C-alpha cells in the first residue's frame, strides 16, 4: 500500500514522517530526492537549464534559491519544472518501493493535490497547522524571506481545500497529540492490509 503524506510548507510533514519511521514505516522524501535527482541526472539538468537558464546551476551545483525565486513567482514556469521533475521522482520512488519490506510505505509529497496526483495513493495523510505557526516555523529554520515564503504558500492549496480530499488529517500544533494521532492512523492503515 502506498500512503501519501502531504501538507503545506511549515505544517510539520517531516515531524510526522519521523514518527512513522519510528513505527517502522519507510518514508520517501520527495522534495529531498527531487533535489538529489536534479543534481545528479544529466538529463534533468539539461531540461532544467533549457526552461530556467544557466543560472539554475551555479558552478555545477543546483542553485535552489535562484530556481525558487524564478518559479514561485511564475506559475507557468513552475508547471514546466514540475512536468520535468515529477516523472523522474515518480520513477525513482517506484524503484525504491520495490526494495521495501513493510506493510505500507509513505511518500512525503507537499503538492499531491496541487499536481492532481492523489489517485496514485491508496490513502492520503494531510498535516495541517495554523498559517501563522507555519510561517514562524519556516522563518526560524530556513534562510528565506517572508515575501518568498508567502509566494510558496500561495502556490499551494489552502488547508480547507485539502481537508476534504484527504483520508486522514493530523493537526500538528502539540507534539504529543501529533504523535498520538500518527500512531492512531498507523493502526488504521494496518487494518487495510
């Protein structure tokens, strides 16, 4: 079974992912793997340079700040980038999944609903948190301006739209309650197997 784990930036997907991993469930981090593939795949590199330009790579290193600045202010460019990167990540995930030996696997993916890929998953877990808390979390952990952060948030659906599409929702405000809810969802997922 493939479970999608999603939520807006700063909602706490990584925290919930760590809790599932502590329960013995393998988690594939799509964002981290996308960056890794964008660095290592010559085919992806060529395609990214073609749509974003040479500055997408700085001395052969992925220039994530430049790419983010370009795509999060240009929905058409973001769609083009996603159309290149997402299929590569999907292929990599499917190969990874074949090597796992667990009742289910989780793919952490921030934009499941935004890309219309929800049908790929057997179940979807949505992590939510109040917007002001999400903003403060991201500003304290990432080297990003509030303006750039808001541009990213504006490219994601809001939580109220996602809640009706998700199978399970974890409101990530209190860590103990988040852990309890994660364990409850884990037990429910095991019942489907």
